[in-house]
């Protein structure tokens, strides 16, 4: 008995015909997913507030750059050293030690919660060299976010000076209570809901068609699969 390849390939035209037959289902499910996302964006999404503080690495005895050889001066080697230490201090800022100290002082958050709310990163410059670190806090509590950033910065400075007292870290700008929340791209979120609904509905339609195609529903399929004639059919 010869084997017959009964695999059927759908062309783009066939797929479009299948989808056209289920267009009402596709539109309905896509609309439901889009509506759910619109409701989430409008009523369930909390505003997020952000506050930042900056710290700068300086020489402990002066903040003036000079080229003389007197007792107190800020050399190019000092500047280069502090710029290289920035990444190390950022790692200290992100450590569990600093997070735990900050959580203990705040009293309302766990260290694991704070790790998702705060970040530390060097302030980027065109040359890539900097002595300034930006510490940022985000929270749905407008009145608390600045306090989180400032306490985090304070503990970062204290622990950094205990662990690696190279130069001195000073607060450049303290965090202040923000006037408005972070802008959110609501249209993008709604678009995500629309695309999810469209992909889901089309996937369901094509999957159901594939499952249906596996069933033997006519004489031709029996003949193609088994290569034997059909003598009797019962309807």
C-alpha cells in the first residue's frame, strides 16, 4: 500500500477566508480585551511619583580645583580616581546593607520592597566621566517618595564612607515632593490590549480550524489516508 501525504497547506487566501467567517468573534474578543485595558488604565492604574537626589564624590578637605603643589588641592589624579570609584559606590548603594538600613529607618517598607522602588546610577555625560550619582525613588505615595529618596541617600553615604572612605560623598541636591505623577503612555497600554485581543482571537480561530481539519469528514479524506475505496456512507 502506497503512503499518501495527506498534509494540507493553507494559503493566505484560505486563511483570510477562515478569518472572514469568524470576523464577528474576532471583533468581539478584540473589543473585550481593548475595553478591559481601557478600564484598567482609567480606573485601576495608580499614579506613580518620582523623586531624585544627587550625591557627588569630592576630596574631603577642599572642593576647589587647583594646579599648585600646596597642602590642599584637587589634582587631576584625584578627579580620575573619584570618577573610577563611581561604579563601585553605585554597587554599594544597591547593596542589601544600604537597603536594610533605609527600610529600618523608614519603618514602613521591607528591604525587598525598597529594592523595587529605588535606583542608583551615575549621571551620564558626553565624555562618560562623572563624579555624580543620582539616587531615585518611585512610589504611589506622593508625600512619601521624597523622604524615601533622602533617607536612602543618607544611608548610602554613611555606609559608603564606612566601607570605602575614598574622598568624601556630599549631597548635591536633596529630593523634593513632586508636583505631578510620572506621565504614563495610556494610548500604548490600550494598543497593547488591542493587539493582545486580536492575536488571541485569530489564534483561537486558526487553532479550532486545525483541530477540525484532523477529523475525517468526507470520502476523499478516507481514501487519501487509507488508500481504499468507500463502499457505504451513513449520514
